[in-house]
C-alpha cells in the first residue's frame, strides 16, 4: 500500500471503499438473518422449551426456506429490470443513463 502521491491516495481510497462495501454486505446479511429468525420464531414457536419438537423444526425450516426463496426472487427481478432498462435503450454513455434514471 502506498501513501505517497495522488496514485497512492487512489489506491487507499479504492481499498477503503472495498472494505466498506464488504462490511456493508456483512451487516445486510446479519440483519437479514435476524429478520427471518424473528419472523419465523414468532410464526412457529408456540411455547419455548428445552428442545424444539418436530413440528416446530419443520415449520422453522420451511419458513426460512420461503424467506430465502422470496428474497432471491425479488433480487433476481430487480436485476432483470436493471438489465432490461439499460440494454433496451439506445447506446448512451453510462453516466448519462444514470442521470436520466434519477
């Protein structure tokens, strides 16, 4: 890592940006886990005890799977829309497309 000169600052900024993005992704992942844990707990656990019965375990598994399926479906739809919006327009500079979308 270089701290000298303008190119050194660009390297540090890029590395910092990548680290911040990774931390943001970790936060979003942890937040999502907490969200579906709370949701599925409320839906499936009637009386907390020392051990989960088979019905409760199955309910939690199904709840988490549906939550993940839904999240994946929504993410794919957004991705398809994004690709469609940028690929169907006539070719323009990328920054001009962004300004038009805002």
